[in-house]
C-alpha cells in the first residue's frame, strides 16, 4: 500500500527522502468513499511543533476534516513528514497535489529554504492574517514572553517561533474543525499517550496546557489520566480535578496546579475570542506567576 511504502521510505531514508519515494499523496484518498475514511485514521499520530518545547498543549480536536480527502491525506502523511524532517522538496511536491495549492501561491510562499512544516506549519498557513483568534493565535498570546508580541511568534521564519515554544498534540480520536466536533480518545490512543508520549515529553516540558472541556465525562477521565502521568504520579493518585468555586460561565473555568517542577493548566478551548481578563489569568497560570 502506498501509505505504508511512503512511511517506510521516510523511516529508511530520513531527510534524504525524494519525491520519487512518495507513493501516497494528498490526493490518494479522493476516490475513497467517505464512509470508509475512518479506516485511515491513525490513533498514534503525533503533534506539531518541537517535541522538546517547554509547554505541551493538548486540545479536544486536531484541526482537520475527516470528510475531506485532502485533509485526511495530510493526516496520513504526518508520520512521513516527522520521520523525514519535512524536506522542502517533498513538502512542495505534496502541496502541489492539493486542492489549495493555487490559493497558497496567491497568498505568497515562504522564502527558501522552508523550515520543517511539522514544526512551523504557520510559515505556510499564516492563520493570523485572516483569523486573529485561531487556536494558534491564542496559544501565541499565552506563551509569548510578552503578550503584545504574540504576532512575532507567528511570522514566517520567526525565531523563536510558536513551534519552538509549544508542542501541540491532540487528545481526540477524530480530527475536527471545531472543539465540539472532537471525539474522546480511544483506549488505544489514551494508553499510548499515557505509557509512551507524556513520559517522554515531561523530560523536557515543564507545563502541560489542556484546553477545552469536551462534551462528555470521558474527556474529564482522560484529562485526569494525563495529568497524573505528567506530574509523575502513580495512576489514580488524582481521582478528579477539583475545580473549586466555578464562574457561572463554563468558558471562564480555569484550573491549575504545580507539583515539583511540573505545572498543569486546564482552560477553555483556545480557538475563541477570549476576554482580556481570562487571557491574563491563563498566561499567569502557564508562566507560574499566578
């Protein structure tokens, strides 16, 4: 199968991968019936950004649309991009095969050489131009050394860029465009996050930011499992998050706790227009100054 062959080529050749090694592209699923798309979902998909960043960010959906063949194709290729380091020749080859290539060209492409797209995807997307309250934009507001400088993290070639400061890996079993569209993680994904991913990330990350409350108690249970692991606790040490007196609006809920060198913050979903006061509170919690 082309997807497997492409992943194996990336694992074998790394940064030396060539477009001729790519047997699976963004258009490969266009002939697949939508009802079959679930078969291509990868419960072990990693995230975007530098996996050695100081802040790990986990929401309730990866911003994709499983009904869109190109979006799903990109999800399938994420492992290839990470294993290979996203060389520009391969990324350009893949994007030229996408339905949005002409629009990307019209908006303007980054100067060459392109940075790894799995670390700095906004070099190509520049979401702040059309949507200043996109998830990435609000995340930049939270982690920027100075909140008023958040746009600097989003610009093409920014150093540091958003991907240097935050590693985003989603909990959801299903990509979605809105936080309400995510589905609680499968046991398969949760077990993988708990046994492999979080223990590795906490070696360098000092803050875990969980954002979004989900639409079922399964999200709470999953969040508690991740919090226990990130803080270095034995499973079940924290049975539930004690929110304390909660504001009447769920969108104003905020929880944070520090255990040793590790801090956990749980906020509302990032992809909304936040009140300035709430933004300040989350920034303080993430920085540890609250």
